[in-house]
C-alpha cells in the first residue's frame, strides 16, 4: 500500500532514494575502516566517523530482502577477515591485540539483506593488557598470578602467561562469541558481586566446541542444551575454589583454551542420557569424547586434550575439551 500522501510513482522514487542512501552509508563505513587500518590506527576499534555510520545503520535497518546475502557477507568478511567465522562457520567475535583501551564493539549490518548467523552481531573484542595486573588484581577483581612460561615436550611454549584479559561487565556479559557460547559462559565461578570481571578465552577453543556440537547433532543429539560447567579458571580459583577434584595444578583452564561441558536439553542441571542406556554416567561423557575424536581427525589443527569425568555429589558427569596443540586423553572415574 502506498504511503499516505504519496502517489504510486512517488512511492517508487522514495524507495529508490532510501535504498541508495543506505548503500552510501555502508560504503562510507567500510571505506573508513579500510582507511583506518591502512594508517595503523590504534585505540578505539572504530573511528568516530565509522561509529556514527554504524549507529545510523543499526538504528535504521531496511526490511530484509533475499538475493543480496552473499555480497553483504563478503563485505563483513572484508571488515573482520575471511576466516572470522572459524572452521565451524559459527564464530561471532574476533579478539584484537591487548590494549590500554579495552572494550567491545559490536557491528550490526542490515541493508536489504538476510544476514547469516555468523555475520549478524559480530563483535570486535580488545582485551586489557596483562601489565595492568597489580599484586594479583585487576581493579577490584582478584585474578592471581601465573607461573613462569613452560615448554611442552616438543619445545613449544604452551604455558605462557596470558598477554591480556577480556573485561566482562554486567552489560556485555551476554556478548556472543559464537552461535552457542557467550562471554559469561567462560567466567570463573567466584567473586559474584565484583564487576567488572576478567577472563581469558580462546576462540580456537570456541570454534572446536561448535564443531563438536555439530558432530553431536549429526549423530542425533540436540546440542542446544550445551552447558559450560567450567571455562576460564583464574590461578587463585584453580588452587582451591569450588570442587578441586581431578583439577590439575597447571590447568589449561588457566590459559583460556579449555572447557568442561555437558549436554542438558531437559534442563535438570546434569548431563542427559546421551547413549540411551537408561542411566546418566560416565558413558554419556564418552559420547562427547567420540565426537571430539571425529572432529580432531577432520580438523587436525584443533587437536588437544579430552577427558571424561564421572559424576559425584557436587556435579554430574562431564567432558573436558581443550586445544593444547597435542593429543591427550584421560578418564577420571572417582565418584561412580
């Protein structure tokens, strides 16, 4: 139906002008980003002009239309990198180099196109520098101290202290890292009333987790009930906070590339009966291990550790997954 007061011809002219205006805004945004990158701009992720254009696009999205998805996805990839969505295609964030000006900038393009899940609400995250840690604290948050860097048997430095920490506030805690995972999922479970909090998180790990969920889905398991029981663990927490059973003194959790997960689609707080044997036990954690094995065979660059844990009085069974760079497998069956 034509807008009130406009003829059918005027309506068509108005629509063409609107579309042209939105296209010009998008071109200006991308041009500014490319220009800032070429000059090696530091500090804010987006220049003031870029942020203004982004705000206009977010505030006035055009109705989605089919046909332009591919070109717009390529535009977003050009802004944040072709591989920004990871091997899973489901990453929705990119970590930048640590800076004295930490923060999160979320882009949201919607210009006459239906965006893919990976391209929508893509966040550029700048961590806070590790040099800001004073006597084991970042502001009011007690994070602890890391041991000196250690090398693996192959000589690679796999236990280097983190170079930066993602600042998590009440307002940004729900920022998507990928389709299924948010910043809050990887927070250490301590100091509930202290904000902001800080964490170390590897998007390589998040990418691997998404691939594991895809594999489970391909084998008939709904992955939407995935729950991160433990993600990043600060050194002070890893020494004794929570249930320390089965916890390594030099845990990969301290380096942000490990997560303990379980699938809880029925919402009862523990692992589901994934192998359908009528009981919930370590056998269900092995179902996730099998998915990890298949993912690592298909994606050898994501190889790492995987351990299965039995339930006890404090928690149900779960599976540990990490991206340490070399294969490791173990079983912790105490409590069964």
